[in-house]
């Protein structure tokens, strides 16, 4: 029996919200995502604080997260809902 379904593995990446680096230790990725950065994360962003009439921006940290996702696809030469076409 030929394998007619060739699932594609997709890696979905996302970054958590930018926060002060000292507060980023406890930041969790959304459910289903795996954190691929450690400790305080990566200092590659800025967060904003409103002070009276001004908005100040400060360097901050965020974590990078990934989620593996299998997308069902038919192998080459097959198609349709049950991948039967030849």
C-alpha cells in the first residue's frame, strides 16, 4: 500500500510581549508553544510607558516560542479529501 498522505511539518514562531528584562524571567509562551529562549529572553525590543503627557520607550526583553504543527497534505500525484487520485 502506497502512502498517499504526506503531512507537512510546519514550525510556527511567535514572540512574547516586550517587557522589562527583569520581569521577563517568568514570562510563559502561550499554551501549546515551547519557549526556545531562556532566562530573561532576548533584548531585541522596546516597551512603552506613559508618564503624564509623554510616552517613554525603554529597551526590553521578550521570549521566542515555537509550535510544531502537522498540516495534512497528499503525496505527489494524489489529491482529494482522501488522497485517492492517481
